[in-house]
C-alpha cells in the first residue's frame, strides 16, 4: 500500500479541477462552492487516491456533510487513507 501525503492529495485535487478548466486556490480555507468543487469531483478525487494507494476508501454520507473547504477535503482523505 502506498502512503499519500496531504500535498500529493492536494496535487490530485488540482488535477481534477484543472481537467475542467478550473484552478485550485492556494488557500485551504477556500469554500468548495466558490471553487466549483462538486460531489462528482470528490468522487473522482477519491478514485484517484484509491488508484494511487491500491486501497479502497470507505466513507459514508454523514462524514461528507461536514466538508465545506479545500482543507476539509484534504483532512478527510488523509484521515481515511490512514485507516
């Protein structure tokens, strides 16, 4: 199993947005609605993390509801990856 750093997950998140003509801001406090990061984008990012790590991520809807910023996405995926 490959360990991913927060920085690498951020890079993957930037790639997801870049593929859609959007840019990931430097500020981890940026609101996802303002960035244009949607649930479909989150799903794509999660799949990329799974592909890189070879580990399936298991999460439920209540955990996702608290995600509002870029940093929240990164924290959530880092924590899931550690489990």
